[in-house]
């Protein structure tokens, strides 16, 4: 898998976390549940990025 594809997957998981957080804020789902799931997505994407070696570049 190319580096760009790995970055895309990690970004997609992070985006899912943001969407879940917004759904939790603006619907009756509940802020707490949305926050927990969003944090889990963000932590998971960070772990996956580190495992794949696709950390953000500091140019």
C-alpha cells in the first residue's frame, strides 16, 4: 500500500471521529457517548499512523 493511501485511511478514521462527535452534539445520541467514540477513533488513527509510519511531516 502506498504512503498516500495510508495517509488517506488515517485521515478518514479521524474524520469519522469528528462526524461522530458532531452527531453526538447536535442529536439526542448524547454528547458523552459521541465524545467517547470520537476519542476512540482519534486514538485508533494515531496508533495506526504510528504503526504505518505516516506521521505528519514538519517541513
